[in-house]
C-alpha cells in the first residue's frame, strides 16, 4: 500500500474520535434519554463506515471479480453489517446519515473522499485491491473497539462485538488470498502482533 493511502485510512479512523469528542460525554440526546451524544455520533459514523466497506468491495469486484470471489462474498456480509447498525438507529430513534444507498455516495465528506481514494488505489492492481480490503477491515476494527469503549448500552456492545468478529473474519479472508499469491501480509494500522493473533485465530 502507498503511504498516502495508509495515512488517509488513519485519518478515517480518527473521524470517529473527533466526532465523539465534539459533545460532552454525559450530555443526553434531546429526544432520547438513553444515549449520549458520543454514542449517537458513533452509531451514525459506523453506519456510513460499514457502507464504505460494502461500496469499495462491490467496486473492487468489478475490477477483480474474475480473479477472486472474496470481494463479492465480503460485500454481502458488509450489507448485513449496515443493516445491523440501521436496526440500532431505528431502535434509538436516531437519524440515518445514509440518504442514498447508491454506491460511492456518503453524507460524511471525509468518508466520501476516502471512498474515491481507496477505489483509485485498489484499481491499480489485484494485489492493491486486496490490500485496500485488508486495510478497511483493520480500520473498522480500530473504530469498533473505540465505539465499544464509549458505551455501556448492552444492545450496542453486542452489535459492535458481532461486527468486530465479522471484520476479523474478513481480514483473514483478504490475507488468505494475498498469501496465496506468495506474499507476506504486514499490518497496516493495527499492531502487528494483534493482527498476527487475529490471523492465527480459529474463529471463522
């Protein structure tokens, strides 16, 4: 992966924290006494972040689908992830930031820019596409863990934990295809030892 792309992804992972810090942790949503502004911001961000993953994978499948089914398969899983977050938005009566399900369309301007950046990088080569997929999953895991730490709502923790398990499985999927090309995968965002533990995990 090019350094500029990794930096863009790191910036994406920081959007969640920056948005969360915009409101006091103890402040409640005016129309919902169950969640803090941080929890609300995290849910809305996660909704579009999961859509970003789905949209990038669907686009990568158009480029590299003849060489692997991994993009199409994981895109289906990401669709279920977006539905999981959508359920939570409805449960807590929070506005859905996804105003269009069209591929590559986002309300969050940083995610909008990141989508184009990742697609551009992933379209360079088959291997670049796979590394973009793995990068997205690493960033997702980092953001999901931050969201879990910022809530005590059981429904949200359960949903986020399921998303985390899914991202671990997706990372293993991308890395397995990368390694099948005779390459060695190196962690792009998460700690190298942490990534190694995920890759060696038997949880599928």
